[in-house]
C-alpha cells in the first residue's frame, strides 16, 4: 500500500539531530502543518528547527487526497446552527484565506507541485440540505451556487459548488518548502520539559515549542484524548477512469470523494472509527464501487488515511495548555488537513510573534461549551469500553483456533495475547494492550495491524508503532 504521492515523488532524507542545540522555536512534526508553520516563522525572522520522527510528509500528509478547499462538507449551515453566525463566518473565512495563501505562496515561490485551481462540490440526495447550505454560505460571504449536473457517475439530488478552490501534489509542495528550512529527520521526540525538547538523538532548548504531530502525544496537561478520536478512510488511484474538472465529496454515509491527479481519478470512501474494522473488506468494497462507476478503470495505487475528529468538529490551534504558555498545538483537522494546516501555520506564527489574529478565539484549544459535555461523555464511554474489554471480556479464540492469514486476541494460559498467523502458519504474538492509556487493541484484517478503538493508535503485526498518540510499540 503506497499512496500516489509517495509513488510519484521522493527525496533524500535529511540528517538526524546530533547533540544539543538552541532555537527560538522547535516545531515537532514534519507534516504539512509543521512545515508550513516553520516556513511562516522563518519569514518572520524567527530561528526555527523542525524535528521529525521519520521523514517529512511521511505521516498523514502522504496519505491525503490533497484538496485545498474551504468547503468542509455542508459545514456552513451546520456551524451557524451549532456555533452561531460569527464563529461560522470566521471559520469559513479563515479557510478561504488559507486557500488564497496557498495560491499566492505557490506563485511567489514558484513551487512546482502540480497545482491547479478547481471548483469544489458537496453532493447530496437531499435537495433541501443543498439549498440551505448555499444560503448559509452566501450569508458567510462565499459565492456558492447549486449545481444539478455533475460529471461524476453517482446519484444525487444536487450539489453545492464553491468556486476557485485548488488541488496539488502535497509532497512536492512541502519538499520545496523544506529546502528553505532547518529540519532534522529520524529524530523522535521522547519528552518535553518546559523549554527543553528531548529526542532520541539529542535535545533542543527552545523559547517556544509547537506540537504538530497529528495527534498530540503529551497526555497531561491538555488531555486532548478526551476530546478527539481518529477515523480511517480509504483511497484508490484509478487509471483509465476518464477526467474530472472538479473535486467532489458526498454528504451522506456511504458516499464518495473524487478528484483528478494526472491521469488518475482518486476515489475515496469507507470511513470508520479507527479500531472498528474487525471484518475488513473496505478496499474490496471500494474497488467494487469503482468497477461499477468506472468499468474501464484499473487500480494503480491504494492506501488509507487517518483523521483526527474533535467533539465539536473544529480543530484545536493555539496554546497547548494554560500550564505551559510557551507550548503550542495544531490538531483535529478532520478531512480538511490542507486548508487547516495553512490556517494553523498563519495563526501560530501570529501567536508566537505577538501579532493579533482575528481567528485565535474560535480555534483556541481551551474553548469549552456546555454543549460539548455529551461529546466528552461519548469519547469517555468509548475509552471505558476499551478498558472494560481488556479486563472483563474473555476472548473466543485460542491460538490453535486462529486460521492462517488471520489475527485475533486469543485466550492463553498466560492471559490474553494478540496473535497473527501468516498464510504459511508462522505465528506473531504481541501484548494486545495499547501503551497510550491501556485499552485493548483490535485486529485490523485489512491492514494486518493492531488498532486502538479508544484514540486510534496503531501497531503492525510485529508490534511496531504505526500511528500515535502512543509513543512506543507493543511487546
Ligand atoms: Fe489511547 Fe490506545 S490510543 S488507549
């Protein structure tokens, strides 16, 4: 499984940190949000270093569909309803400004990243929802319109069109920005102590620290795990499927995402909470849908992505926690990582440089509304379920009963063991307890991984860490 972005572009890894250094700002995480934040800070004259555990863009940035858009589903009407017109206007405008910032940056820096302007559409079976969204978007200052004739082979009642959005190759883009930055790769951060960032190969003393690691890995303070979970979704790059001019996403469950890249149509869908893919079959289902929609197509690449979802569906961008005013965070972008990475970079640059930013309040991680209590309870409930399963549920499987090519938590005389049996019968055993906060892991047959239903950490069948917030693998 390799995304079309990784297949079509690569760069030589940069050096790892070696010893102790000082910087004005240390950015932890070399994904889109981290690299853009570092770039803006550098433009502001700040001495900034980026610390990346693996390679830049090697996390979720390489797995995105790379749509740059302020259209985040039917978000305008939903946000006006849940947060009021002012918050909704600020949210949409922050994202539209981000789209324009990409256009300007790519033009001014002359970045070769297969960028093209493109209209964005949300399609739906519900005409009323479409009409309501267009009205809401207009109230918020977006020139949205209703479209009844789309170029995609799906059924719909209509779509909302946002003109002048964009798409690009995300790795080519951050690769170009990286040339201007000081970046240490293969440098995993293990601990932060006030102004000191400790890594596996040295440390950085920094006035300010930005945590841009997709899901924040510091549990306390902040407790982001009480307010976020992660979801997985799947993408196919289809050749021979024709051409699309626009970018599309369906509003209802089971609908798809579409965009063009080069000779491929990128088809996405089948989203579910991480840790809840026990029967698998997501790629097969997506391939079946692709065959139906584009009978002549062939799958040239397929991959999956992981998104952080906050309880109020707005990201957390700003000061990490009151206890550490020199720490900052950017997380919870849902499916809209490209525009929200740019929003984060501009906002964090302003906060760090002491510049007033009109969007600071709506994205503040310390925001809290009484309306969010049910969401916090729901997230807590999922964690309790994961812990309860660990302590009270006896597995149905034994090592002997697991078929070759399958994995499961098995009951053994030593207690529960996570077992994966290869097609040839080789057995891999792990401790099926998540090192983040102790929930029981679930086998993901689609990707041969152990996934945590509580906050979305993932491990390969040998126990190596694939996705945080856990910081280490399992035994
Ligand atoms: Fe939090 Fe597993 S990711 S307990």
